[in-house]
């Protein structure tokens, strides 16, 4: 993998990841154009790392038997997943704002409107909202506790 190295005035090194939208060949061409050094990570060849077993053993088999353009498909999938993550993060912020505003306005009266609001949200979004709200009150919140609360809310 190619890393861009920038030197600060204090002689500290700041490493930046390359643009992940570029593939290896495009990154190589870019490094040649800008005359950037290519620094290879020697741990990329060691098979005792899971990422390397995946890279050198599992991915070639998947490419051979299932999809020759697997890397492109994974890149597209990750891109779409990141878009969804941004969307859900925004929805969580909006939901959190709604809950805070509703609590301030009605001071725990008429909680049914909040329950109705939650019924139309996807389960994954409900879990994330619960985690965000509960983590402001508790130190450690895990998903088994959140699942318990969700079951409790459904029954009521």
C-alpha cells in the first residue's frame, strides 16, 4: 500500500492513507506522476495475518469460481455501505433532536407519540438510536441490553 508522507516543521511525520477510490494501478500512476516514493509494507507478505490469508488465498478462489471482478464489486458495495452509513447517521441525529425536543416540550407526557415515531423506523436504526441515547446516561451499553429494551417496548 502506498502512503503519502508529509514532514511538519517539528520534524514529525504524518502518514495519510491514499485515496481509497483509486485502485492499485491508478495509485501507482499517480505516485509516478508526482514522483512520490512507493513504500511497501513487508507484513503484507506474512501469512500469519488474517488479511493476507484473505488476500492471497480466499479472494483468488472467489474470483476464479464466482466473480472475476470481485474487487470492483466489493469496492462498489463498500461505497454504497458508506453512503447508507452517512444517511443513517443523519437520521440518528434527527431522531435524537426530535426526542430531546419532545422531552423538553411535553416533559414525559404523552410518550405514545415517541413510540409511534419509533414504530416506523428500521430495526437497525432503532438500535443505534437506543445506543446513542443510553450511552449518554450509562458508561457501557451493549446490544443485548438494547435488544431486551426493544422487546420490552414491542410488548407494551
